[in-house]
C-alpha cells in the first residue's frame, strides 16, 4: 500500500496556462520526488490594455511518500 501526499501550489507564466502548470511541476519537483499527478484547481489571466499579459494557476500536486 502506498500513501500519497498532496500539496497546493500557485504558479504563473507569461506564455500560456500549459506553461504555468509545467512551471508548478518544475518548481515542486525541486523539493519533492515521485510526482504522480497535477490537478488544476483554478486558472487566472491578468489583462493589460485588453491583452493577456500573464497566466496563473492554483494547482494540487500529488506524490508518493517514500517508505
């Protein structure tokens, strides 16, 4: 039996929502091992002069706890 832990992170990107999610996984992987999934809870875009200037996500990252 394995145990899975979930952490919640906020990440952003100037390119896209996909890139913001990848940034969340990249940063989380610096301190946790065995990431198995990412669940995007919320998405947000910041707008300036009618143009999207940045994308943000609030994501839950799941990983196995090592025994």
